[in-house]
C-alpha cells in the first residue's frame, strides 16, 4: 500500500533437525545472546526457563524489541521469534548465527510487517544500554 510504513518487523525462524543439545539452558542462552550480538541488537534484559522433562524457553529483551526461543529437544526443533523496530537489527544475521550454533539441518523463515501506519517511521530508535 502506497504511503504505508511498518512500525515493526517480525521474523519467525523454524530450525529443524538440530544436532545440538536443545535441553541445555546455558547453551541456549549463550546461543541466543551470540545471535543477538551478530544481528547488532542491544540486549537490555533476559529470562530463560527449563521445562521438565525437557525444553527451554527464553527471551532477550532488546532495545529494538525482543528475540524469543522455545525448544523441543524430542523433535530436534527450535522456534525463534525476532521482533524488531527500526532498521538497525539484522534479523537474517540472527537466523544465520542460530542456524550455525544449533547445527540445524533445515530452516524456514517467515517475515511479517507489523503496525502498518500512514506516517513516516524513524530510521532508528534511541539505543538503550546493553547488559551483554
């Protein structure tokens, strides 16, 4: 639509046939933080949870929005959501970092523009201080 801008960009990444330990909360936390740094995101907070008997969920709050993950070790599968505002974060670099760290055999990506408005959108938002 002409004259319409998106406030945000959401990238859903499905990582299949992962050959790493998807039930290791410390590994998943570090992989997500490495991916955020690879994508030039500014980490401001984090929260991760280990499920019983298996699975890890985690979220990095970034100055530009969030990066979330949930793993299903029994299916060698991880789902990642990268939601960003502005143009400073490289979601594909985040995907590539996770694809490498989780040693995914197959990856799918879906991208959605969010918050479609008829107004100019700033190129970048002010940076928050990083905790990484």
